C-alpha cells in the first residue's frame, strides 16, 4: 500500500473509506491530513478520542516512504500496530520489548522501504544506531504523539522528548506533525519552542466531547449509588472508577466484585506484574470495570470505555476532564459520573493545607479546586462551565444532568444564617454531623454532653431534613462561607464571607438537594435503539461472542476486530450482502474481505 506523489485530492477520502472503513472525516481531520500529506508541519491539539491517529496515519499512506511515529506509550504500541495490520497497513514497532534479532529485522524492513509506519519509543529514536537506519531509509514524515511530554509545565514530562528537536536538525526536509490533547497555552507554547515548530500550522479543535454525558450527584451512600448507576446504565460494559486512596480502591473493587461486577483494582502500591495483568485484562476483555487511583491513566486508549465514575473529587478541572475523557473515545454515548459531598471538599482542602508545597503551589491548588467546586455546585449546564474553563464558549448542551433535569434552586438565606449561627454558637469546634443534630433538635448524647440542647439554635432547623442540611453545609463550604479547620479534625469555622450572611445582608441561592431515593438512570447504549427487539439483542450478543472468539484466536483486544458501535450497527441494520456490509462504519476493504463471509453467515442465522 504505497503512495503516489501528488495524489489526487480525494485520495485521502478514498483511503479513509477503503482502508479504515470510515465514511467521512471528523472535524479538522481532512484539513490536517491534506496539509501534512502536502509536506507541511503541523501542531494538532485535539481532545482525547478526537481522532488524532488518522491525522498521521493517512498522510503516512499518502506519502512515499515510512512514517516514523514517536510515542512514549510502549505498552500500547503493540495494540496500535496490531490494529493497523488488521487493516492491511504495513506497520511495525521498535522498542525495548523486542530482542536484538527482531530489532534487526525491523531495521532491514525500514531500509528496504517495506514499512508504511514505524512506531518507536523516544529514547530509542535518538540512539545513533536508529538515526543511522533512518538516514538510509526514505522517510514520509515524523509524527510526535503525546507532544506535551516535552513540556515541563505538564504532568507527563519525559526528558527524552527534549532531544526530539534533533529530528528537525538532522532531517529538515521531512515534515513533522506533533499531537496532544493538552490544551493550555503554556504547554502549547513550550511544545512549539522545544520542538522548533515555529513554522508549523496549528490546528486547535474544540475540546467538547458531545457524546459524554456529565452527571454529578450528591454523595449519600456512594458505593450503592455507584452500583445502581452501573447496573442501571452500564451492566456488562467497560468502565473506570476513580478513588483517591489505594485502600479504597481495594475495598471498592472487592465489594463490586462481590456484587457481581467484573471489577479489578489498580494502584501504584500493587506489584508491577499485577498492574500489567489487570491493565491487559481491561484492555483486552469485554466489560471489565477498573477501580483505580489516578496511577491508572495515561496511555489507556481503549475506545469502548462506556463510563468513568469518580467516588472522590479530583484536584482540578484539568484532572477531571482528562480522567473523564477516557470514556467514549469511539464516539458512542458514554457517561462521566461523580458522587460528591461535603467530605470531599473538606478532604481536598486539607490535602492542600497540609501539602509540603510552596505558598504559591497552595495558592494555585486552591484556585483550581475552587473552579472545580464551581462546576460541582453550578445549577447551569456542566458542559458550558467545563468549556469556559478551557476558554471556549458554548450553549447549554442538552446532555448533562443540569440540562436534562434542571436542578431547583431555592432561597436559602434563612437556612444559611441558621447554619452559620449554629457554627458560631457551638464555638466553631464541630463538624457538619453534630451541627445538623443541633439544628434539627436531636438530643443525642453528644448534644447533651456539651449542653447544646440549651442553645437558641437547638431545634431551629427542624423544618429541613438531614439531607437538605447536608446540602446546605456542603455548599456553604464549597462557596467559601464556612471553612473546615484541619487542626481541629475538620470542625467548621466562619470566614470573612460569613459576616454579611449572618447579618442578613446577603441573599443566598442554593441548589436543592436531590431526593433520598435515586431515580433509575436512563438506559443508554452505543448506537443501540431503545426499541431494539429481543431478536436484535440476541444477534448483538452472538456478534459479540463471535468477536470474543476471534480476539482470543488472534491474541488481540476485541475492539481491534470491531468496535461496539460497528457490531451494534450490524445488528440493527442486518445487511444481507457484502455491499451492505461495506457501508457500515468500521468495515474497510481488508476487514470486509477477511470477516465479511463469516459476518453474513452470522447475520443470516
Ligand atoms: P485520539 O488519539 O485523538 O484519542 P483516536 O485516533 O484513537 O483518538 O480515535 C478515537 C476513535 O475514533 C477511534 O476508535 C477511531 O477509530 C475513531 N475515529 C477516528 N476518526 C474517525 C472518523 N473519521 N470516522 C469514524 N471514526 C473515527
Ligand atoms: Zn448541559
């Protein structure tokens, strides 16, 4: 599959159809492909799941010679190469997992011009031996994936990436395309500077992920809420559950497994073998739920993760966005679900206060946390809020909890006054649980011990239930009207901002707490009609079973054979001949030839 120079303008589209089986380009893909295929340099900023790979894979096929892809994600190279080979593309890799013989064979293939794409780890690429092999080869382009690794601002800094500027020095005539999903201006500027991409055209895509539905619920009994969410919307589907602490990861995974969910733990405290095994199972098997700390992250490019759940609050909107971005990379509907409560706010504030970092670090962390709390407490569209954080304007999305079921707000001025007054009267030494007991007039042992049943605020808030009061305290803390005192085990204290509220000079609007019993979550399926007949559902199951067999036989992940959305389209449309098959998204020429007859047989049954 080799290139012809000056390929016709629609050659790109033809390859997209025939090789990749996609009917059309997404977003800026076409422009980027044409620009790079014509020999231009490019910097591509696209959210996770936006379709970055095609931006260099297609030019690799359109241009003569081998495209060299630099990627830090050694664990994923094999899967990427497998997926390309399935499509009939001549792809190979060189990294530390290969023995000397395999490396030599790949180098020979490179010199002989037998490769369309070669994936390579950065430390390998800058070795004299590899550079020598490249000098002898004909190069189509360099693709530098995860380009933010060159930036010290970011969190994934790789010193080896700094040396990649030598590609430009050694091979000035070979076009380069750098790609990343990290959008902030500082990182972007550093990529341009360090990789000498000053002349490159910059393509910035919207960071919206319209297929992800954002939901943030009041934390009550988080584990059961999570289980109801999984059973209701994502039974048998792949997902990631993020927790802050290792111990909670272990416990949650064990508990979910006991409830019949196919859940595995992952955190940095496990042996590297166990981690590798769990990651491989998540990647390759259908429907594994990974319960993990954020140690599980970079390089997860499983396209059919149907949900990402947070049982603890992340540190920032960047973190939240990056973690939730691992859902729905195939473009099919996916959920970002988070349970959030007062305890989360207290915990995150404590982590900042007690961190070893500089004053500046704490200040920045506090600002970031506050932006995230704003997202949690907003009564407006979550997506509008998220995107505005990244400098984009958007209209209410219709696909987040706030749009689908607008939260009620209420005039909480009186309640806020009572709550703050209760904090004050009890000496600013108690947490929300005790304060709520006092307000609701519950004569607990502790209330008696401290004589709080004799206070004027005792029983003053009996009109609101416990849940409503929890919502009030959480929001007061999130909005800065009260703050947890970490020297005193999270006792709530007043702040400067509480004064006007106490004096009745400031109105306070709050979100109404959700009713105690959660509604069942709407069922959501990848491109799957609500009205699917039992026969269609059974057919989909058969297709999945067939795919699992193929995946096992070829020792590749199931999605490398076909994505969920392709199987769903097959079951829904039931094409009867090869022509019918060929128009389905995800079935290119090679897969049609290879799997077409078997599929038709399955579809006829
Ligand atoms: P990124 O690297 O930007 O996170 P990928 O390149 O892995 O994203 O693509 C994400 C998913 O979108 C993949 O499953 C890919 O097959 C799919 N995809 C990319 N481009 C298209 C397209 N033009 N039409 C249909 N699916 C696409
Ligand atoms: Zn919305």
